[in-house]
């Protein structure tokens, strides 16, 4: 089993995978497709995809109306501290969520504190998705709040936007090493540059419990080869 992260997690639902949809904010942020066409490019400098989509989405309330909690995990990003309690009141107590605490394409930081109110026994998944540049102190803070599921990592901030792909591997490896060496009860989902079963195995051997893919889906043949190999 592996995870399919946004944006492809919004559309792909396959056996033996878990798709993550979002990220959704409390209020709608229109202009997603325009930003995709304007900013999504392959970077030969970073050998990966780069974008400045910046959490463009239809809004949490609209997304909840058509969300199937039995098949997917909802990624949520919180822009203002006063939204924490509002969102906690809106979403079902058993909604499987991923809290996206980093977006390189915003001119502000996402909310990181008081997120523990989303933790409860009814949720199988309550994941924190970390920045590749997340500090050890920040990881400790999430753990001390009660989080035990970590997704490493989000896109890497650059002047041109967030970069995904092989460039993330050293950062993901560092996060795996730190989390699994300090917190043996933590679950780690490792993503960044996973294109082959060997890439996935390298993360698992390092200590990750699961792997995630996203930009691999830009290459349907490579993705289906990976999907087949992961089942065998």
C-alpha cells in the first residue's frame, strides 16, 4: 500500500492505495486552474516539477459535501489561528485528515500551534505534513502535541515556487532519520522523488512505514509500472 498525494490524489483512487485530497482552506481560494497553467513547469535545474499554485481550492465546506471518508484522507491548511476551532467544529469527528503546515507559495506561515484539538480516537489518520525545512524543534512540538503520524515532506521553497522530485530526497531522509531515531512509536510516510520500487524500498529500509507519490503520475507509464511492482 502507498499514498497518492495532491494534486493527483484528488483524482486517482486505486486498489491498495490511499489518496489524499486537498489541500483545502476554510474559505475558498479561487483561480486554481489559472495558477496551474501559469506556474506549473518542469525545472531542469532542480530535476523536478515546480509550481506556485498556493492552496487554490474550492473551500472546506464545499469539499466536505462530496468527500468520501471511507476512501480518502482530506488535507487541510489553516491560514489564521482563529480558524482552528472553526474547522474543528465543521469537520466530522471521524474524518481522516492530513494537516498541511507548510506551503512555500504563500506570503505567510500556516498555523502550527493548538492543532492537538484535531486528535481523537475516531480518526484512523491525523497526519502532520512537514516542510522539507522543518526544524527538529518544530517536529518535537508536534509530537508533544500528541501527533504520531508524519508525512515528509512537502515541496521545497525556491524563488520560482515549490519544487518536488529528487531534490527532496536528502530532506526526506533527514526527517526519517530524526523522527524514527527519537520516536519509535511514530508512523512516517515518506515522499519526494519516488519513481521506482527501489526508491520506495530505500525509504522503507531507512525507517519509513509508507511511501507517497505525486509527480510520478505525470508519467502514466512509469506510474503504472511502479503500481504493478509495488503489488508484487
